[in-house]
């Protein structure tokens, strides 16, 4: 051929200089046909001075100032995109069905320094909030001796090469003094000593800076409030993640970057929580930066005493209660100064004084919680008093019976005697709750009056303490006199 022809494929740009493989229009190419290779010091590679056919590649983004387009053999584009080379290459001069020349497989025209797809990879494990590290390699067929110019750049936003590094010989590069939470593009380009240039790109995002000095402010049965110091860095949200262990409820709260306090709510009382605070950017598109895990335990809920389930006798009080929502290690039942520890939802105070009144409290306890115990409202409960020891009739007449009653044999606190009288014309209903006669406990003699002459009466006597009536009672029967002279006969 006597004139140069530049073949340009779809989406490919014509290079400023002929830097690609040189092909003859003949089926075979000899060294003489290639001609003399002149060296261009301004671009760091040689080009052919003879008539030739050139294949243009895609220019590398951000490096157009080098003055030439950068291509890979077989039309590989920058950024790691490539076409199938081995299956399409044939002898020089052959054409495809569309009439486009195929690339030669002759070794004389292979690039000696090639960047493959995925040649540069972000080492995420080495990423910090102000640095990014990338590993890079050349293709297995490349010879580092023929790689005259290896350039690695990092850019963010504007197409500016912030880190130009030429003739890099190692396979690892770190960029420092970067902005936290920012995504950067990194480009590696390689100039082949003879034919041209290839490139590859990768991206990496610096980590965010987590909240500073996080701590737990307050804890309730269902809430945990934490605070922190906002970092001087790039972020727009603080995420509070309260994760409950086991079956405990969890909560995640998002707080804007102009606040430094937040609350997880709706938690399980008495549960153990792991709390992590993290900064986030752009709705989590940037990996969050987490604090060290905080640990907290919500307060246990106060149990509710089921008053209807209370069982009381002369010396003991038994109560049951509803299990609170949450985690409880044990319950502490107290009757004034008498304490009982149980793990079930019922318990008893024993060895109490008959007829005495006690404040009954149930506390739920969880080791490690603050406060250690949460207690129910005190419930006033009176033990059952013992009944009287005996009752005797001291005197009688046609309308009255005089009675002597002896208090309980065992020590008992009580305030009243309750007297029930059943007779021909007087029937006590709901005795002893509705007693016919109440007598103070300090009076052992009392008179039952307004009776009918000649009628036999059944007399019952109970004790009562704070409206709690004795289970035991004493009783007697006696008949009023038929006429007044009967009184004389009895004296």
C-alpha cells in the first residue's frame, strides 16, 4: 500500500500517533515490509515509518493529555473491557464476513506490556477512613523490562490525576490523605516499549469515621438512651442498633448528624442488649463506620400481684402474681421484714403472727440490671386471727343472757368479738360477717339483750382483726327465763 489507512471500529477514536500494531495488506508480512521503526521520545514508544494499516483503540479516561490513544490488542477498551481476541484473530490480510480486517496472530505484533481486565483491584481489608490500597498486575505475557511507563492515578469528581506515579515497579500502591466516606476512581495505564498502551480502572471508597465516645445515658424497662460526640467528618446519619439477645425485641434508630443523642424503644424488659453506633452516608451506600459494642440491660418490669389469688391463714400469707414481660432471674417476696426468694410466680411468707397486718411486696430481680430490683405496689394483708378459747353463760333473765368469753389460747392480735345469736324469733344471717353483736377485744363480759322469754338461743363467738374473721369459733346454748321468778330460782 502506498498510503496509510486508519481503520476505526465502532466507538473507537483515531490515535494522535500511529501507536498500534502495524499490518501489511499482504497475507504474510516480512521484516522488510515493516520498515524502519523510528523512536518518538515525546511519547515513549516507536512507530513504523512505512506505509501501514492502523487500528485505533479507545482513549483512556483522564489521560488524553498524553497525546495518543491507548488501546489493547484486539480492540480492548480502557476500564477493563475487552473483545474476544484469540477466536477472531487470523492471518494478516484476512477479513471477516463484514469485510473488516482481522488481527494477526503473528508474535511479531503482540504487545509486550499489557494491562488485562481486573489488573488493578481494591484491597478492601486495607481500606481506612483516609487511605485506599490497590494491588495491580500485568498480563502473564508482559515483560516488565519492556514497560517503559506505568502510570497510576486516583481521581474523585473532577477528572484530575491526583496521584501520578511513573515507572512503578511494585504490585501495590496506597493513596493517603483522602476524604472519609468518598468514592475514588483509580486508573493504571502502561506504555508498551514498541507498540502502544493499555489501561484498567477500579474504584474504592474510604471508610467513614464512627461516632466518638458513645455511652449509655439512661435505661428503663423498654428504653435505652445513648449519646456520643459527633465526628468531624463526612456523614449525614448516625445509626443506633440495639440488638437484644435471644428472643428479645430489637430496635434500629436513625439520627440526623446535627444531634448527639438517641433512644431505642419498645425493647424487652430485663433483656441483655448489644448496642452499636455507626455513621452513614447517602442512605447506607457508603459502608457505615461502627463503634465498639456497648452492653446494657433493660430494667425488669414490676410484677402484678393477683389479689384474688391470695391465700391467708393464721401464720402464713401465700400470693401469686403475673409474670412480667421480659427476663427475670428470681422473685423476692417480702412480708414486712420477712423475705422469701422464689423463681416461680407464687410464694409464701411463713411464721407470721396471727391477726397481724403485713405489707406484701413482690420484686423481680435480674443480676446485673440497674436498678437490681423492680417491685410491685405494697399490698396490705392481715393474717387470720385465732378464735376464742371458750364462752360461758354467767347469768340470764327473761330478756337477756350474760356471757363470759376467753380470748384465744395462742398469741393473737384481734380487735373485736363477733357474736351471733340464733333463736326462735331471731335468726342471724350471714354470720359472722353480719354479727348481731360486736364487742371490743378488751371486754370479756358482755350481755345479749332484747331476747324473748323462755326461748333457747344458740350463741356463737368469733374474733376479728382488721375485718379478717377467725376461722375457729366457740359456741353455747342457753334458754331465757319464762317468768321473772325463774331468776330467783337460779340464783
